[in-house]
C-alpha cells in the first residue's frame, strides 16, 4: 500500500471569476514508503500547488489525498496529525514563514511538536 497517494486531484483557483485557472487536474500519484521523488516543471505548471495538497495546506477542488490509506481530510485532527508526518521544505528557505536557515526551518516542526532539543537535532 502506498504511504502517500492522490486520486483525481484537481485544484482550480478563483472559480467562477474571470481569473479562474486550473492549476492541476486529475493527478493520480502514489509514493511507497522509503521512495524519494523529485518534481520538476516550468514556472506556473502547478508543482507548488500539488505539493501543498500533500499535507493539507491546500484543499482540493476535487479529488482526494491519502496518507497510509486514509483521506487526509477525514477530520481536522487527522489533517493536523498529517502535518507532523508529511513535511514540506520549499525551494528558497529565505522566503519561508518561520526561519532563515534550512536547519532551523526543518527544526520548526519537531520543536512545535514539543520534542527535546536532542530529539530535534536527531530528526533534522
């Protein structure tokens, strides 16, 4: 069973406005535990939009994201737990919301989980 999976994942920005834009459409994706994946594409091709769905930062217009066989939007608490399991590191750490170094940015999540400094360092 894949650890992370999407079925027919679609995201449309500004629905029912003159600015409506389909960013991603009908993406079926599976990632097995232990696999690594790189996503590349042109500017504006939907990479960031897609990635932000994988831990529930964005809600799909349609389709589903699964973690370990469960819909990540099953409950608010489950979506919150997913964010402890599926982390994101963006391309430019200096544009991040929280920290200015990659180490500190990755450490933000474990610190927020209440882990000790030694556990945080080990995980990062």
